[in-house]
C-alpha cells in the first residue's frame, strides 16, 4: 500500500512540475475599460496668464522670509476653493482642481510632495488624488491638480511641501 502512495505522490509531483514549466493555470486577460474610469487624463497645464507672471515676479522680488531660507522648504495648506489656509506662498486657482502656488525663490530643482488634506483640525477630507509638477514658465511656481477617486477633475483641499 505504501508503494502505491509513493508512486502516486511521484506522479502528482511530476505533473505539477510539468504544469508549472508549461505555464498551465496561468491566464492573461485583456483588461476591460471600466465606464467609471476615464480612458485618458489631461496632462496639460493651463496657459500662464499675465496676472500669474506678474504675481510670480512680485513674489521673487519680495524673496523669502528668514525662516524659510534657514530650513530650505515651504509648507502650504490650501482650501478646495483655492484660498490659502496657512503657510507660505501665493495661491492662484485656474479651474476645477487646478492650482498654482508661487514662492519667494526658484523651486524648479526642488522636491514637491502633496496630499489631499483638510485645513481644519478635525474631519477627514473627501477622497481623491493629487498631482504636482513644476509650473511652466514660472521658476518659483508649483502646479497642483486634484481629482476625485474616479479620476475626474475636482476641487480638493491639499497640503503641499516643497523642499528646495
């Protein structure tokens, strides 16, 4: 009887090895497009306006405060409507979910980190996504885009940290 089980165990082990080597049981399916997910997201920033350029020049002329020069970073909290709740910088809201934050020095070689976050000390903010990038043609600006969980542009409050 034990001889029977040894043969069966060997046969099962060989069959499992053959299946693994042949790729059996592995299937690749073509991903389907979910109607709730957009097929393409815009990667374009809105055009830089004259008001934005003037604001950027004024912020650069004003320069940094002594505190941010010493530590080398900026922190800003922005409400969903584009108003600055606290922190450094000037906030410009372009459209739904599109923001620019300008600082008193060049941040093009900096590191940008943003997260969806409420300005208050309570409450969890609505779910969503946030993206950051250097602002085109504005060396002291950072472009932020917020979306809801489905990937559609939406106004969301956020926290931004820039290490220059």
